[in-house]
C-alpha cells in the first residue's frame, strides 16, 4: 500500500514563496512518476506540475510556468514543489499524485493521492 504525505503549505503574502513536499512510502519511489495538482474552493482539481521517475520529463501548467519548480529526491522518496511569486489565485489545496506511467500522472489518473496541504495567498 502506497502512502503519500504532503507538507509545507501555509499562509503567505502575495509575491512570497513556499516549498511543498510530498513523501512516499510503501513502494519503490524511484520508479514512479509524480505530479502536483490543486483544487480551489468551488473549482475542479487541476494539474500543476509533473516529473518523470528520472526527472528527465517535466511538465508545468501554463498558469505556473516560470514561477513554480518541481523536483525530486529519490533517496528521500520525496518530490518538491518550489512556488515563487505567489498570487492570490494560487490559493488551493495542493495534492500529489503517483503512478508508474508519466502520462497517467499528468492526466490526474494515478492510483495514489495524498491528503492535501492548504496554501493560502493573501493579497
């Protein structure tokens, strides 16, 4: 059984930064693609960023490109999302997703999800 635990969320002023972490247990993390998604109140969950198991494939949503950076440390079973220049519209619960297939993660159809971490950006 895979468990994903997100952390690092909080309250930050617009223009500030946060770094989210998602730590996995229960599988060989290094062979899995990982992705970050977010869901704002009253909206559907949307893709934010994805990274392949090797880190050679990385995809960003247009809305975060140039501001967010996804990375992973396979030795720590952890994927990170560095968020800079935060805007009020980045306010959401952020989730990580895991699957063996990169395209499946990017589509938000991975088998495993974390519980989410709240990010609130005040303007």
